[in-house]
C-alpha cells in the first residue's frame, strides 16, 4: 500500500472516448475503453482525494461510491463539464481519448441513403487540456501522449504547448501497451523535463505510479 496521500485534494479526471454526432442515430467515435481513467479515479479516491470523473460513453463503473461521475457524449460536452469544475480543482488528469474533429453540421433527422457518395465535413474540436493549461492558476495538470516516433521529443513539446506539469507517455513500440490492453508501459516527464521510465505493468499498477508521481511532484 502506498503511503502517498491526496487527502482534501480535488482531482478531476477525464476518461473514455467521445462520440461526435452525425445525426440523431450516428456518431464518430473511437475504441477507448476508459480503463486507464477509471483506474486512476479509483486509485485517487483510495488515497483520500475528492474525485470528479468526467467520462465519455463506456461500460465501466467506479469501485468507490465517493467518486462523482459526470457522463458526457461529445468533446464539446466534456469541454463544458471540465470548465465548470476547473476553478475548484487542485489536480486535473486528462486520460480521455477526445476526438480531434467533429461533423460541422449535425442533421436534425436521420440521414437517408441514396446512390450518391456522401461527404461529412469535419471541424476541429477544442483541445480541452490546452484550454485549461491556458487559464490555470494553481492547478496541477497531467496529460497523456501516445506517439509512434520521436516519442520523448514530441511528449516534451506537448507538455510545453499545453502548459502541463506532468505528461504520461504511452509507448506503442512496447508490446502490451495502450488501447484495449490490460497493461501499459509508460514514461513520466515532468516540468523540468526529467524523464522517469516505468516497467510494463497492469493499468491498475500504472494508476498507482501516476498518483505516486503526482504526489511527489505536487503535494509535497
Ligand atoms: O494532442 P494529443 O491529442 O496527443 O494530446 C493528448 C492529451 O491531450 C491527452 O491527455 C488528452 O486527454 C488531451 N486532449 C484533450 N482534448 C483534446 C485532445 C486531447 O484534452 N481535444
């Protein structure tokens, strides 16, 4: 059991995919299960934090009744939910797989098929973490990065660009890491660009390491 606590800290976590509506019955989504975010939420609650979990659609449930779960569908809704709680947050962890784009026009009625090609024009979604980074006062901001090349360099530039305090780099080059897998291999990079490589572990164990790292860099 870790002795690093988060008592009386308000921790906001985003998790899961976002669904970007096309019409009343269709959407653009992704394969995120939300597991990493839910594991972090459960672990933060165990350590005594006051946890708000803002999640896109997932089949997961939390293991701790004290966690406040806010269910959202789209990136726009997730953005709003995050900004509503941000001023009272101490720590924000962005573990959601937010869609980068959304359909520019959402049809009021179900779109009918015909024999023609069909084009959906996409517009950019806001970057939720970057928008929080731009207005933060004392909040400690944690982001994830999933890269396939120049991992450390890209992660460092993301940390800077989004004004984060810690970034968790997921390596796709490691078998067993990432999307839909029960395990993850991560590297932490803090604000001073100090690099902390971690072993391949279960996502529950990675969640523990993430909370430990946050407590070390922020609370103490
Ligand atoms: O820029 P990229 O999508 O690689 O950044 C990933 C990090 O930024 C994750 O922590 C993710 O939750 C967050 N993010 C966000 N809003 C977006 C896109 C990414 O909060 N629109």
